[in-house]
C-alpha cells in the first residue's frame, strides 16, 4: 500500500491567495473622510453658536474630525445598497440645507438647515423606495 501515494514534482506546494478586495477599504476611507469633514463643520458651528470663544480651531477641529471619522468608519461597514442610498441622500440634503440656511440666518440657520435638509433627504429616500418598490428587488 505504500506505493499508492502520488507524487507530482511540478506542482507548487502552496496555492497563492488573492489579496482582499480593495472596494470595501476604499468605501470605509471615503466615509471616514466625509465624516471627518462633517464633524469639523458641525463642531465649529456649535462652537460659534454656543459662543465658547477661543478654541474654535485648536479644540473643535481635532475633536470634530476624530468623532466624525469614527462615525464615518462605522458607516463604512454598511454594505446594503439601499442603506447607502439613504446615507447619501441624508448627507446631500444636510449639506444643501446648511448652505441654504446659513445665507439668510447665519450660524443658527446653518444648523437648522442641516437638520431640515437631512430630513428632506430621508423623505426623498422613502419616496424613492415607495415609487421604485418592486423594481430593485435584486439588491
């Protein structure tokens, strides 16, 4: 029975594994950058509204960027396409609302505009789900 062992001299010993896909890593980096920028903007706005004085750059920027990047990293773990569309709609709505609110009402309008714009983005997403209902079942 000892002669039943097959030997193949030309075959490699180990099979190479492919590297992990790059897309999830890039998606997480994207969300971390977006979250960091949003965190800085929100923290600086809150700093001005609360009239905390000194530290708008030296404290608000590092704290806002770290917290925003951590939240962005958690958002980067989402892989459901429908939830990703929701996140994009809320971010786009809050950004547009912040710009629209800051023009007439200043810093208070910017924060209120972010909230209102984010809600409008969420409502637009819900309408998209209702209208597109059965078309995207493969997602």
